[in-house]
C-alpha cells in the first residue's frame, strides 16, 4: 500500500468506466481517477441536487458522462461500446435501506437487474480487463454478533437493500464461475465496504448529511437509532481499497479475483450517537435528541468487517482513525458552508490521504 501513489499513477491514460459517478462515492472516485490522469467515462442517473458533489466538481465537463439508467441494457451497452474501457467500477445502485423499504421493486430491479446488465456489458466488451463490483457490508447475513464478517461468511439480508446486495453477490459469483474464470487476462473483484462518510454526501436518510443539514439550519439533530453500531470510514478509505485491488487484478488477474472487505479499523466501530457527538464537537455547536421510534422497519444493530484478507494479500489497511475521519468530514462541510470552492478542498483531502498512505 505504501506504493499506492505509484500504483494509481499507472492509471494515467487508461480508459476507465464507472457507473454511479453522480453519487457520493462515485464522484470522489471520478475525481481521484481524473487527478491520476485516467480517461474517465461515467454512467448514472443525473445528479439529484445542485449541491451534489458531482455538480460542485463540474464533473459533467471533465469526464465523458452519460445520463443513463442501469436498467436500460441497450443504452448501457452502447456506452460500453463507445468507451471501450479497460477498467470498470460498478457503483450505481439504489443505496439506501429506508428507500428500499419504501420501494423494494426499484431496489431489486436496480441492484440485481442493473447489475446483470452491467455484467452482460462486461461480458460482451473484450477491452475490459478488470472489474470492480461494489456491493456492501450489508450483504452478510447479520448475526448481530461482535466478530467481524469475513469474505467467506454466509450472505443474506432482512431488508430489501441488504437482500439486493447479497443477491448481487450471488449473481457476480455465478458470472465468475460461468464466464469470467476462463476469460484470459481478466480479473474481477466484488468489494464490500462499511458505512462511508465524508464531504459531499447529501443523501436523505443518512446520518452525516442529516447532521450538516441540521447544523447549518441551527436545528436539533434527531437520531433514529442512537445505539446502532456501524463501521464508519472516510470515503477515501474504501476507494483506496478499490483502486489497490483494481491495479493488483490488472497485474495478477486470477490471483486476486474474488470477494474483498475494505472496512475501517475496529476502533471506528462506533454508535450513531458517538458519530453525531463527534461531528458536533468538531463543528463547535449543535444539539442532538432521540427521535420517536416511528418506523416499523428493522435496521441492523451491530455490524463490522474483518479486513485481514485485504491487509495480508494486498497490503491495504485503513489509514484514518475515527477522529481523523470526523475531522476531515467536518473540514469539507465547513468549507462548503463558507462558499469556498470545494474542488480545491476535495483534491486537498485526496492529497492528504495519499500522504498518510506513504507514512
Ligand atoms: N455510502 C455508503 O455508506 C455505502 C456503504 C456500502 C456500500 N455502498 C455502495 O456503494 C455504491 C455507491 O454508493 P453511494 O453512497 O455513492 O450512493 P449514492 O446514492 O450517493 O449514489 C448512487 C449512484 O447510483 C446511481 N444510480 C441509482 N440508480 C440508478 C439507475 N437506475 N441507473 C443508473 N444509475 C443509478 C445514482 O445516479 C448515483 O450516481 C452503491 O453500490 C452502494 O450500495 C455505499
């Protein structure tokens, strides 16, 4: 991992296609790839809000972006044919647990059907040599136990989102066994990360965006599940894992193909209340209260990942601890709140992250 800077530099001039580039993680990955000098192609639904990171960074004008639906196989296929990518990162998804309860069908169509479309496009596009397929830590059958989930633990999901991600994993494994294992010079990884936080996320029903919306309006933040524990990690952490894996796969495709966890250090497994409190302390003001339990929907209570495989085989490990993660997140939203140009802030954070990797 010490040579992540060098490894990422090897993407200069490479054709990289990512789905979900208008989203939170996708916009950061697109920026990182552009900074590395890659030729980036993005496919996703249009950004939802003017303040979305994709818009703030002006990504529509910096990469080859197509507004498209992952469920539209002909359009996706056409985009693959135009892009002729060597690397593919699949991030497009209906990514919210509560939205999956409200509209399970869209969640399943997007996260399973859309992923099948993506895999078919990869299958029919000979230029693709490396596939990173993003699912979630929620793909594991949650046993509410203390131990971290390993890549070979059983999959499952009580809520539609988690089930859709577990199903997407099973589909991925079937494509691997049926088609990809014998494809020459082709590497493929399914990647599972924890709860990602950082600047530029404005999704509804996520703690950090809810927090900053409340803070900037001087309102009390209402917490739904204050005692739920999550593996909080800065967005650059899993992205560094995806990039590390992509480069390893491009060099040794068969050795590294398979499933990978990219979670935070164990000390970052904190409660929702602890994260909200940490943000308020860094911000310098704010108050929290417990929301009435108005929802009949189940949300996982305890969940964390064992990342020994990524550590031992890829040399990857999480670099920013909980306090640093909170500090960098608050730093970004503070810059945004003062009207500063966030492109500069986001690039500065990527550079700071790379400096810690080289420590
Ligand atoms: N944010 C997290 O904490 C987290 C944790 C684990 C896994 N993940 C996974 O990481 C990936 C990215 O998550 P995110 O946080 O950036 O989500 P996000 O909601 O910010 O972005 C989702 C992206 O997918 C696109 N998308 C959604 N439906 C689509 C469709 N039908 N057709 C084309 N594009 C579509 C959106 O336009 C957007 O670009 C997802 O696969 C998500 O499940 C996220």
